C-alpha cells in the first residue's frame, strides 16, 4: 500500500508539473522534442496521433520515477534546421521563456487548489476540537486551558474570532500564527457557557527548540477517556489484573483527566531508579476498584521511562466537515496560499538557524506519509497530495541553479543587463546547484532513516 500510494503520488505530481511546461511551450509555438515522466531507460514510448501544429513530441515513461523533464528545441543544445529555428526555445522573447519555465511550479499550485477543493466538497470525518490536558508548565496551561475543553472559535484578537470546525482545522490555524498571540473561545466539558482564553506570543527561541507552534504552545492532542484498550500478556498491567475497558480515575490520589494524562504519568513513573508500586483507582463495568500496579522501566537514549504494557485511550470523537462549491473553492485557495506561506516561513527559519535542519524530510518520509494517508481514506490522501504539490511548486521556484527558479533568476539578470549570463558562469552555477541538491538529498534521506528508526 505504501509503495503504491507513493508511486501514484509521484506520478501525478511530476506529470502535472511537466505538463505545465509542455502545454505553455506548445501554446507559445516552441517545439517540444521529448516529454518524459522519470529518468533513465525508457519503459514506454509513444507519439500523439494528432499532434499540435509543428509538434512531433515523443512521450516517455522512464525507469527512475524521481522526476521528469520536457526537452525543447534549443540551438544551445544542438543543431537546429533553419526552417525550425523560429520554434527554438532560445529564440523566444524573455517573457515567453519565463512563462514556460514558471508554468511547471504554477501547475503544481493549481493542482493543490483543485485537490483541496475536492476534499472540501466531498467532506470527511475529522477529529472534534476537544483538547487533552496541555503539557505541564506550557503556555496553554498557563492561559487556563484544561482537559476536555472544546475550542469553538479562534482568532488573533477578540474581535476577529472565527469558527473552528475540527481539531485538524485548529492545529492548521495555529501553525499559521507561528509565534503570535492568539485567542481561543472554549467550552469546558460538562458546562454550557464558553470563555475566551488569551495565549501570549511565544518566546523567540520557542520554535527553534520544538518542531512547530502547536507543540511549542503545549497542546497535547485530542481528548479521550483514560480507558485501557489492549492489555498485553506478561506486561505490568496484565500482572496487576487490569483488563481491557478499565477506566483509570486516579493514580496515588492524583486525578487522571484523560488518556494523554495517563500516558504521561506512566512514563514519568519510570524516571526513578526503581519504579515504585502505585495504587490505581479504576472503574470497571461501573464498579470502583483499587489495584496496585508496578510499572516496568525501559531505557531509550540513556533516559528512563515507565511502561505498563497496554494501549491507552479510546478513539476521539469525530465530526463531519463538508463545504459547498463556492465556499470549498474559496477555502481551497486560502489553504493553498497558507501552505505556500508556511513553507516559505519554514525555509526562512531553516536558513537563519531558527529551525533545526532535522525538520528536513526526504523520499522515505514522503512514502511513509503517503501510505498512512491512503490508509485513512481518500480525503486524507488527496490532502497529502495537495500538500506535497504545493511543496514541489514552491521548492522549484527557489532561486537555485538547476531548479526552475534558478532559470528565472538568469532571466532577471538578462532583463536587467540586456544579455544572458556567460556559458562559463552558467556551467559553474549549474554544477554548484547540482552539488547543493545532492547534499540536501543525502541529508534528508539520513533524517528519514533516523526518523523511521532505521538508524540509531
């Protein structure tokens, strides 16, 4: 499933990107020689039975699916027949060449809008915006957020509070705010009245030490009851007599408000040199029980944690989220723009050292996420495709040699000086750009191997 979902994602995104280059080139009267999905040895090749005027493009599907290319007639790359010279890419005005080069990334952004719109139109179940207990000592806890609070609206001031449809929508909105102050209107569990909480702006180094603004503010995820699911035979929970369906109310007299709190308390119990026995207050089929539990101790990266050998928590509540045609299109355009801004912001923080390079992901992480999203349903998979499509479009517009943005930078130089960069400079820049891309790929694959647990 993972490999198939990944290859399908690559195929769609690469085809759309190269189709953007191809279609604008043809529309501008440039002769396209080859349209290839993938690199290396061709697996399939064909030509159109009804080609566009002056075109005789060969279409290829090649062995290595990590990219593609559109090869156009160009006097800088080989001899051109005199009758075909007007169709050569290098003979075109600067604005035409810039349009052809930028068409690929823009096609990816347009695809993202379409994919997001489809997900909004079709609708899907999303996690309800009811929050687990925030991390102790965090900004969220200090603001008064408590376990079981449901977020109704959010905004950057009390005057612009907007409705929050789900936990996914809340998390996405918070990611857009970065370190800014935010306001949340929440409804406490079991109460009919709502209250507005003010979360102050994050400290400058908060986003450097954590992966995103969600974690930096101390949000722990969706609320669910502290109920035991599978109890593993031979584990501490099984040895103590705990059973599937038991709801943990208190540990050593401390209230367990939700599954997230229970997991935290169990992990903390293993920080002692020898984990101490604990008295748990448990509700089983409506009957209260007092059970002594002796957590096990595990060690990861020289740190000690507690474990009981049981899955904790039940599936969180879901809500159905769906939008009409025009609202869906509007939200899709806004969402695409937000992803663009967030991507550029992350790149900026990486370059300035305000975010760790450990956040870079490569093809293995992409494949892993592709498989996970596909297993969650069509809506999640389309959202994943849209996110990667935006990332691909933005990345290709970066002013780096080898990328589309690098070529646009050359054209800007040509527009300012009246002549293109010299062949020597172009060759040097292309080599440097290729070396940088290879280095980024190696580093991102290394991050993937560590993230997936294949390297220590």
